[in-house]
């Protein structure tokens, strides 16, 4: 089965760091761009960051630029999001998602993980 | 950044009725790069439509998309949920604010 499993969320104080991970199963991970999408409590979806299949293209939402770093390890079929200088407004459920088209950097998202929760609070 | 505005915010309908959801873009974006998702409480979003009109795997044909509109021809009880549009014409990728389809 095609599956994405996120981990690494938790409660963290403002200004601290956290790294999210996403393990991919059941598809050729190195053929697809991957994304992080977040959803604050009771709110809509917000694209956070994307990385293309070979890490040659990376983008961030303005709200996280300079604080978050996306990366991937194709050998381990894993996606990461390093989050520094966390703010209360980063509190959200973070989803790992897969691009729907081979090698395309900008895409729809055809597979979603269940998400991992990040709470930023003192 | 392309801002997507969905309307209405909430749609109150009965099972069996037709639902029409709209998504408007702040800048020119071809509908070819528009997707729709369904999200039920406590669940991750699920892809319904991509390329404006192509149904994702396993999506019933009561769901259809044309240009910037999602139509559910006859609402089933399991269709009451929140629906999001997303554009992927280029980074940053953006989502609309969502339309909640609720039981009247």
C-alpha cells in the first residue's frame, strides 16, 4: 500500500527547534516531489514547503522562510522538516504529502499522511 | 502568490441534492492546474479532482469538476465534509479557504 507516516511532533517552547520526519512506503519515492502542508486548529490547509525529486528545487511559504528547512533522503525514502525558532502560530497538524505526477515540482497531492501535531507554547 | 477564494463558505443541503462549489483565483491561473480535496473531521484530506476535471482513483462519478467549479450531482450522507481547492500552477502552491457542505 502507498503510505506516508509522519513522526516527530510534540510540545515545544517558543524559540526552540523540532524536526519532523516522514517515511514513505509503497511507491518509488525518488520519482516524486514531496511537500509539507499544515493545518492550524479549526483552520484551513496551508502549504509549508516543497522539494523536488532530486532536491534540486526547494520552496517555502513566506511564513516559514528562513526558519524551516526541508530535506529528503531518497535512499531512506524519507522526508524531513527542520523547524527552528518556532512560534505559537506554527502550532498545527503537519501533513506529509506526495506529488501526483512524476518528476513535476508543482503538483496536486495524491497521497497524504495522517499528520503529526506540533504545539508551540510556553 | 495566487490567492484562491472559495464560495460559499458553507452550503446547507439535503441528501440527494446537487452541490456546486466555486473557487476563484486572484491572478490568472489555468484551470488545468486546479485540484479539489475532501476533508472529513479527524481525517487527512483526500484528493478528489486534479487537472480541473480528472477524478482521482476510486472517486465516484457523482463528483465532477469543470474549470473552477466542483459539482456533487447527488449528495450522499458521506459527502458532508469540507472541500478545498488548490492551485499548482507554480510555487508557492496555495489552497482556498474551504467550503463546508453541511446537512440541512
